């Protein structure tokens, strides 16, 4: 116990903290500028000077550790004079342009001067001149206003890990700059904006349109971009989001955001937004009233159901929609129309992966806390870059590494480049060989627990790669040794797996191998999730074989319970999954498809096949916020309300349920749940839902997993797995693995087209954000320098990229960290998107897709 | 007094290992290796040696702290940044007696169980770099450096780290940052380098001259050493004397030699027989003295009594033709240029003081400027992150205190009293 | 490549890669003549450091050059001792005779001039470094003689 006196107050401390924190505890505010909670202390601004008895000099409270018996004074005349002096110094070179500065009203310097400052400055010479820099599309820098607190630098380096900005020069010629001196070339997390106390680093998005007092309301919500689910605050004025900000202490992101969350909010204002329902009349979409649209949909669905039966109808749910939206679509399909044909693009890897792992270990195996990652002592990352797919999760891995943990990355390191103990970069899609070698070796050296015999049996049957196999995979035996040694030594490891591992080669084998590894070293597993609510889609029962709460459809008990509760029949047979629905549409078994919040033509490989299938439908209903490629083919288009315009919940990849709240009260569309509900009513449903809350009430009524989980609980952050409800236990057990006793052949000649997952984009949503587009404006093909050299192209030049599906000219960008033999293209820009080039097959064991036709021809385009 | 530090300095081969060994070099090392590391630290404590880099911290105590820290590896850093204007006393050691320094470092490293050492050499001494690197090579060849020094199982590796023009890197924590390849800004203390220094490990930073005293202490014993000069801070001391004296240069004299003796006897008195006006006794950061104070013995305990400091022992002598406002302005310009920019008062205040001094010096001074200058200096003094800012404030305050009339004259007459 | 080999050798002397930064910047300065964006990137690449970090460090130190330099670099001290002993007259002289301003380069690219803080030669003030050669006890005549030997 430490006891000290601050301004005559006795303060008792459990653990050692700084005098500043001790004073805060005692309710005494010491002014600060360079201090920022969560950043390392700096002690540069000298505003927090205090007097300490027995110490001859004034001390900075932000750096001085409180000690027993200390007597501190914070408000003496000497201190006041010192503060005044520091503020006068800060103003010497600071322009007095407060009326013009966007920071006014939330400027820490302005507030400090108002409170403690000199009335007038005595500096008579000219101020330092440094023109505002507009080279960057997003961030404007005004170095005349900078007070060199270095909060931005410490944020960028120590928390974000982007190392994009630095102080150049020294003394009074110190300036905060990105490497180029102008444009940022960074991760654009914007976390430097959060910490800048003055108007030196500002967002251009709301330049001269933002003042804190313009904000009419602040709405706390959950980011709509990825499966992490950061908490953010929408600052609203006249129905517009003028800014989104994170807040320290709020949500699992605790004050941090990534580029998409911070700057990507303007997609809701895109001109492409649908504003009215449309019906296809003779090949042309014509605006109609909502009433007409509803009547049309209801009539057609009825007809099709009557003629072809309920199983001729299917629904596609959405990882971008809320739990409530997805639940309602599932409800419509199952309980109103009477089919289990419901699925989503979670099928592309996320849902099969989770299902497979749960089959081995039991429900909830992937429900692990993201903020806990930083406290682990080791991580294995394989199959995707967490820093771009799930950026805030990625930061946790960086933090893990920083605090001395081991990080092993298998594959191109991406954003973990400087945060990995080492990278193991096998030939494209030879991860299976590396993992097989590691698992085989590991279980030889470490006895298994004997808990999961079904898993251990399989591990015994695993084929161990020979020296030659490793050679073909491009990985040395020493590397395997090193991995095994390191993995074995980890005490609290995490394993992070991503789409690359699950969409190539043999997904079941790869999943089995990671499961075996996790089992052997006792790791917590994370599956990277590209959409904000893939987990919610699963948990809401948008799967052909699962009911809400992850209850298998073939258990009569679960069906009956719902039937009893809802008084509605639950169809008994498994439905069709996404790919089966496409196939069924193609061969005429499926007649109607209800697509909610998904652009199938854009999101799926095998575009031609999908197009033909959709063309063959009698009825294609597309409910979306944009007129997507898929919507253009629809018989009826229903404009939906977007994220930030509706209420509900998302479930993130750690299965945390969080609130989504409407900031905008008007929308050119309607909430998805509401549209679906109207249609359900037209089809004979008797239940009225008048809010998302009503929908949720039903969810917690019928899903045992969510039982009793109210919106209040969710708002209070209590909706963390395993909730108060019950996870399903006891159904896990036997599972199949493809090719347990064989190893894949590695093709060493081909150039493989892979999906680039840029930090700045998430597909078709981000493309409609002006801010994000200004950062990453056009399609580029990422190439390794030696591959580029091989065909004689340099950065910025064009190549022709072709598979049998498509051929396109695209600019090249050199990426030193990309594997040789792999080129990558993002799935962002219409017409030049990755999926357009490739096809897929489905692995029967997992139902996951495997990308095919990804070997490409490349040639330089002569200007 | 027999020369210890500058022994043999006139021998053109003084930097070569043969010459050094011939004159008894590396015998201290051999003797030290017969002692327990702890005993060496005790001997250095007994000698009363205080750091020659400026702060005068007892060397034995510093070593004791570092050696008690259980973390390994430990680092020994030699501060050869010698950036304090007026100071050039380490230079002859670096250029002419590199082996004395190397021997001192090996003994220190052995005492501290430090396995790695760097000589942080200022970038402005390119010749010293060549000499030191050659000497280190020789020492490796003779088995004085390496994994198993003289077959005694002692490991010490030494190399030169060249600075690149930043006075602040002479401050020990900034020096550590700079060795780590960072911007040379001082670190928060505590933790002190003896516990958390280079790469987070226990680290001792000692000045060139400090380390060069070590072989002699081992040779004659701490007790005998403590009898040299002023027993409160004993030992031989290098004084660099410059500006308006007949014989500027580096002099090795016992600690406590009176300032007057140094100026008038050793340095041959004021140049051209002119009148003495002011002396800066310990490098530009130390307060200026007026002629009435020059009886003071030059050491760590007596100079503070007359309002100044020993600093690096760099004596700058100004005669009656020199403008004190101009000297003050130039000194502050130096501080402004060298301010690292980390803390507000130094970063902004040095420039402000410079601009006021500039206008006074240029004949544009205003009434109230002296008070303003003093006020700005007072706002800096005692509030900066590291002593650099304090140094700047002290210069201004001491110059104004000692030469108020001259400043006044400048403002009133728009020209210098010397003109 | 010579550059990378030298950096590799430097790396042996430090426990981590950033430690090698200052010496590597000297190597780059030698290789490129001055530290351009390109040379920062080369160093960053060689040491696996972020380019912004490299630039931040490089610009902190006065002896790294951030613009192209003449064939010979005159580093003339004007700190107190040199000033008192007449360095200012030498600065004027260089301006008049060679058109050389502090921080500038002669038109023919022969000399660049950088004003130094104390270079530790106060006993022989005024003093300067030309490239890595040290010259002291300068006066107007001597400085010209010396400079004329640099072509
Ligand atoms: C601004 C500043 C500059 C300094 N410059 C030097 C220097 O050039 N050489 C030096 O030996 N010590 C210098 N010091 C002192 C060092 O911080 C440190 O005290 C010294 O290297 C310790 O060695 P010693 O105990 O052997 O004196 C400087 C201190 C400050 C605050
Ligand atoms: S006093 Fe402050 S700004 Fe000046 S050198 Fe020290 S830390 Fe840097
Ligand atoms: S808050 Fe303590 S020095 Fe800035």
C-alpha cells in the first residue's frame, strides 16, 4: 500500500501508478497535453509540473511514480506560473487561427489556455511558417499548429504499429510527417486524429463542416465492415453522419479503429443508393410503390409455392445484415414458406469452418476473446492477414509480438511483416504439407491428452511428409523443427486461420490439421471473418441444416420445441446450401430465390454459372441498398435501409453480440427485417413485428443459445459467449477428413491468381465510400518483384490478366512480400473483380468451396 | 606533476600499441585481471574518482549500481561525444592515446561483467575514428579484446559508434537512444541506465577521460590516487583553455588547480596583454565568471561556491575587446540549434531568447528586453526535461547578472560598449 | 552489392537491426552522396525498418545531408571560440570569393558550406573540416590557400 498526500488529500494506492493517475484518483485534475491514456509516458509538454516536497526541482506528474510518504502540491503560485509559461511557449509558434480551425471547441490547447493561460503573449517576432499540407486525400496536416506532444507518433508506432509518421528535423524545426512528406501511404487507421490535441492532424472529410457543437446527437453503434465489431460513435447532424469516432473505454476496440470503420461510413450516402422498389417489366426495371412491390412478391411466391412446392424456393441471407434481418429471412423461409433452403455467403468458408471445428470440439470452440490475444505468449497465423481482414484483431497480434510473444506466420506476412518472429512461406497452397509435418512431429514429441479420441484416432492416421514433400512445398526441415519447438513452448497460444487456408486445396484436411494442432498445444482458435455478421447469420439459423441457436435440424426435439413455441411447422429435411441452390436453379428445381443484402454475381466465383442459374429462375427477389449486378437481373428489387439507418444486433467472430443503432432516422429504403416481415404477413404469417426489438424478443424465445438475452444485457456488454443460454453440447464427435493418408501435389510452374484483401476495401460496400476510394481508387494487380521482372513490367504499367473466364488489362503494383508465383487482385471493382476470373468446386466433406481455374496467363501490355 | 593522461603525447607513435605497451601500457589490465571484479569497483570507489563528462557523478558508485543489477548482457558505453563548446580535452586522448582508453574500458568491463562496449564518438572527429578503429584492431590482434581475453575467459567486444552532429547525444540517455539507432532524445529517468540502459539492459556510460583514469587507479591503487589534487574530488584533470590567451590548449593538472594559475601560468596569460573581462570555466553551459572570481580552484566543489560549475573543464577566456552580448547570443544560438525538441520550454524558449538577443546585439533592442529575457530564462530554468535547457537559461541569466551594464548599453546606444 | 555487404558487416556489431541505423546512413550517404528518399528506402529495406523511422532518425542529426552536396564539403565552425577568433570574417570571405552561402553550394558544384557548432578545435580557432580533413588556425589567407588545394 502506497500512501501519499496531494494538495492536502491523502491518497491510497494498491499498485504503483504515476502521480498524475494518483491525483486523478483523488479527483484532482492536473493539466496535461502530451499525456494520453494508453500511450507510453513522454514528459515533453511540461504542463503537468507539480511540486514535490524534498525534491528540489518541479516534477512532471505524468512520469513521476507516486511513492509512499510523498507530499505533492499541484496548485501553488510557482506551479501556476510554470503552466502559464509553458502555454505561452506553446503559443509562440502556434497560429491564433482558432475561429478558422476545425478543432475549435475540442482543442485541448484552446481549453488549457482559456483555463490556465497567459492573457497575452509577449512574443514579438514572426511565427514559424509551414503551409498546410493537402497532398493526402484524407488527412490534412497543419504543422504550424503542432505542439509536438508526439501523441500521434506514439499512437502510430506503439499501438497501431504502422510506423507511417515520424518527427523529422529537431528542435523547433521538428515536424510530424509521413515518409513522403505529403501523402500518407499508411494504414489510414486515423488513430492519429483521435489523439491529436490540436488542429494539426485533421480529417479532410468534414473540413470546415464540423464543430463539436454542430453535433446534434451521438449514437453508439457497431461498425458494419468486418467480423471484429468495433464500437463506434456516429456524430449526427441533420440526418448526416459528420464523423465516426471510437472512444477509449468503449467496446473491444477501446479507442482504436481501422480505416474502414473510421472513414468508410459515407457509403450510406452513395448516389447509387436505391430509393424505390422496382419491378422488371419486359426486361426493364421500373419504379413501383412499396404496395405494388409487396403484392407482386407475395403473389409470385404464393404461385410458385403452390405449383412447385416450398422447396422450389430459397433464401440468401447476409453477413452485412443484422441478426434481426437474418432471423426474419430464415423465419420466412422455414416457418412461413416451409423450406430449409436458406444459406449465405458465410458458406464461402466461414460457416463450414466453424461447423467443422464445432463438430470436432463442440459448440463455441471459436468463441474466444479478441482482447485476450495480446496477453497470449504465442500465435500461429495461417491463411490470411489478420491486419487487413480483421484489422483490430490484427493489432492484438502485433501487441502480442511487442510484449515478447512469438508470432509465426505461415504465408505472406502482410501487415505482420515487422511483427512476426518469422514467416514460413510455402509454395502457394502447400500449407497442408507444412501443417502435416508440424502436426506429425509435434505428436511424436508431445503426448496427447487422450480427451478427444475421435480426433486422436485421425491424427494417428495422418501421413507425414517426407523430405521430398517438404522440398516441393518450399519449406526446409529446419523450419519445421523451429516451428515445432516454438509451438511446443507456447503456454497460452492462439491459432488464427483465414480464408486462404479454407478455400484452396482440401479444406477439411486443413481444418483437421489446425484442429489437431490446437488440440496438441492447447490453443484458442480464431477464424477470420470478412463480414460483420457471418457468425450471426449462422446463429440465427440461416443454414440449411441448422435452426436458430445452432440446433441441428435433424434432431426432432429441437424442431418440436420451436413448433410448440411458435405454433408453426418446421420443415424436416435439410435444405439446399448456397451452391446447391445455384445448381438447383440451373437445372430448374429451384424456381424462386430471395436474395437479401448480397451480390451473388460479384461475390461468387463461376460468374457465368451463377448468371445462368439466376436467369433460369422464375422469380428473383433482390433486396439491397444498391442496384448491384445481381439486382439488375432481378424481377423485383426492394430497397433496404442501410447500416446506420436501422436497429438491431451483430454477432462478431468471437460471438459477442453487440447493438447496431440507427443514426439516420430517414432512409431511402426500409429495414430488411421489416420488408421480410411484410412479405411474411402477406403469405399468411399472423405475427406482427413492429421493431427490431420485437424480432429479437422472438429470437431469445426460441433460440436456447440466446435465451433471456435482452437488449439491455447486450448494451451493457454482457452478451459475451456463452451468454446465459446454453451452448449445444454432446453432438460433437465423428468427422471426416479428405486425404488423410495422402499429400497434395504442388504445382510449381503455374502463376496463381489469388484474392487480394486490401485493408481499405471490403468489396462492394467500400467501393461506394468516397473516402475509401480516394485511398485505393482503382484495381491493381499485386505482383512479386521477380514475377513482375519475369514478364518485364514495372509498377504502374499494365498487364493483361486472363483465365478462361475473363481477360482484363490492369495496372501492376509491386508487393515485395507476396509469394513468388502468386499474383493477387481484390474483389472490389466491378468488372475487374477477383471472383470474375475463377471458378469453384465444392468439397463434399465440409460443403466449403474450393477455388479453381485460378492459374492465370499474364503478359505485359505494350503502350 | 608527472603526466598520467597525456603521458608520451609528444611521441608521434603514441597511438600505436607497441609504443603504448613499451611505456607500461596494459599492465594495469593485467593487474586488474588478478583482482576480483568487486575489488576493482571497491578500488575505484576508494579513489574518489568523479565523472569527467560534466556532472561529476562518483564513478565507483555508478559501477556498483550497474553491477548489482542481475540482468545480462551489460553494456559499457564510452561517451566521446565531446560536444560542449569550448571542450576539446578528450580529443588528444582519442587521437593520441586510444589504448589508454581501451585499456580503461576493458578493466571497467571486466569489473562490471559487461560483454559489449561502444565508443560513442562525435561525427566531427573523423580522424579519431580512424585512430580508434586501428587501435581496436590492434587490441583484438593482441588478445586484449575478444571472447577470451588473454586466455582469462573474459569476454569483451568493443566498437566505435559514430555520432552524426547532435550535442544532445552527449547526454547519457540520448546517447543510448542514438546507439540504438533512434532520434537522440533523452529518456525519462528513472529507470536509470545502470538498470535499464542500452537495449533495456544495465548500462554504464562514462566519459573518455573518466575511463582513461582507470588503468592508473589500478596501477597505483585507489588510496594513492585519492591524494592527487583536491581530496574531495581527486585526480589529474584535463583542462582545455581557449579564446583570448597566449597558449590555448589542453593541460593536465591536478584537480583543484586555481583558475588564475591556469590562465596566467599555464596558458601564458591574456593574449596581447589585454584586460581580462570574463571566463566561462566549464564549457558554454556553465555560468560565466567575472575576473574577481578567478582565484577559485577548478573542481567540482569550489566552482559552485562562486556560482558556476566545473562542467567539462573547458575554460573560455574573454578579454575586453569581446562583446558579451554577442557571446551570449552565439551561445544561445547554439542551444537553439541543438535543442532536441522534446520539451516545450527548451524547444520554444531557446529560439525566443535567441531572437531577443539578436535584436539587442543588432542594435534593435527595446526597453524591457532585459527583463523579458530574464523572465523567459526563468521560465525555462528548472522546467526542462534535461539539463540542456537549464544550460541555456543559465547562460542568459549569468551573462545578464554579470554584465547588465553592457546589455543596457547595447539597448540604449544601439551598439556595443567595446566599439 | 557493396552497400548491402557493408551494412551486413555493420549489423554484426549490434544486437538488433535498428542499432545499425546510424552507421548504415553513413554508408548510404557515401553511396548516394546525400540522403534522398530513395536512399532512405534502401536503408529501410536493408535493415527491415519502416522508411518513416529511418527518415525521422536521419533528419535529427545535423551531419546527414538531405540535399545534394558539392564535391567538397566545407564544415566551418562559428561557435563562440571560433567566432571570437574571427570566423565570421571567413564566412563573409567565402561568400564574396566563391559566392558560397551557408547551407549552399557553389555554382560549379565544387564546394558546399555548412556552418558547424563547436568542432572541438577551440585552441586553434577558427577551424574547419574539409571533407574529413581537419584545418585550424585559419585566417583569410590560409583558408583560401587550403581551399585552393581542393579541386
Ligand atoms: C546536454 C548534455 C550534454 C552532455 N554532453 C556530454 C559530452 O559531450 N561528453 C560527456 O562525456 N558527457 C556529456 N554529458 C554528461 C553525460 O550525460 C554523462 O553524465 C556522462 O557521460 C557520464 O560520464 P562520467 O560519469 O564519466 O562523467 C552531457 C550531459 C548533458 C545534459
Ligand atoms: S531540455 Fe528538452 S528539448 Fe532541450 S534538449 Fe533537453 S529534452 Fe530536448
Ligand atoms: S503531460 Fe506530463 S509532460 Fe506532458
